C-alpha cells in the first residue's frame, strides 16, 4: 500500500476486563472517549438477559457481547439489546466502544438485567391488571382458543413503550403492537 500516516491501537486481553454482576447497574467514564472498556460476567447456558442502556446519550457508540468460546453474540448497536438467551455457560465479555473520532472523555451507564418470564393463564372476558417492573421483563399469557372462532384484543390502557405480541402455536399473528388509546383503529385486531 502507498498509504502513509500515524496510527494507534492496543491489544486487549478480555480476561482482564472488570468483573460485573448482572442486575447491578454499571456507570463510569470512557477515557479516552474513543477507547474500548471490557466487562466480564458469568452466566449459565439458558440464562436470559436484557442489555439496558440506562441513559440514551450514554457515551459509548457500540457494544458487543463475546461468548465463552469467542463467539460474537451481538455487535454494532447503540441501543438496548432485547432479551437474549445465552447459549453457553462461562464468562462472557461485554465491550463498550466509544466513537473512533470522539475526543475527551465519555460517561456511560448500563445494566445487564437478568430476565425471568412470568406465565399466566388467561380467561376470556376477564380484565388483566399487571405491570412491567424491569427493563426486558415479559409477561406471557396463555389461553385455550381451540373452541373459539373469533375473538378481540381489547386494550384498556395507553402505556407508551409497552408492547404485546399474539402467537397461535408457533406462528406470530401480531408482533410488537403498542398499547394505544382505546378508541377503534383500523388496525385493531379481531382474530380468526
């Protein structure tokens, strides 16, 4: 190559990252702002975790998760990462990366939130009143619709940011629908 100019880098040993406990918020400063910070946490195969950026402007540009055998589990996002089921037992490395062009220092705040799904039996014509208490939490409701030909999902609250999904067996009928005001909209679902 005929390119000339200065460059800089460092080789990180992922095992030297700071140990963190899932469910405990982490905050700190990337210094310099274009650096990469490594955190390690232990997980068991099947653990489910939600990666929660606790401040939308939290300084890091990208985060990546590397599994116990070096496999990349996610990369390249500057947003929350929805609930992920970890495939292997061992130490996982979470990398926070500042923008390569960033100068100075950058604050960060995040949580690797363990998630457990609650499953409830849903009876027809009965109101459900519940809440989502943690980022990434999901409440699952099951109902026997085998003898029902037509039914309707009646939203009783306007809850910004909370979504619902309807599945019949393994097929997704409606995915990530918002709890909107209760007036009728053409998209209101009646199911067959």
